[in-house]
C-alpha cells in the first residue's frame, strides 16, 4: 500500500494529466464538434506544459522502477 507521501507524489501528476485531458476533450466537443478522445499532440501544448509532462512521466517512471525493484530485488 502507498504511504501518504508516495500517494501524493502520484496523485498530483494524475490530477494534472486529467485536467489537461479534460481541457482537450472540452475543446474537441465545443470548438471542433468532434467526439472526444484521449490522444494529445504534445506540440499543441505550451513549453511549460511540455516540461511539466516530462517531469510527470519521470515521476511515474521512477515509481515504476521502485515497484520493480521492490518485487524483483533487481534492476534488470
């Protein structure tokens, strides 16, 4: 089970990603009159959003490695 700090480290990026996703889907529905999807072209994001996404994916990758090491006791 996740401890409080670890849970917060994953929840904050999760909520950010869901916010970006919702913003994009709303634009699809309202402006484009298209069915919403989950695909996002990073080049449509601001530089700050792009950097934030990279940092979020690094947090996720670090957590995945921690889980892998915890279960397998190896890095390979």
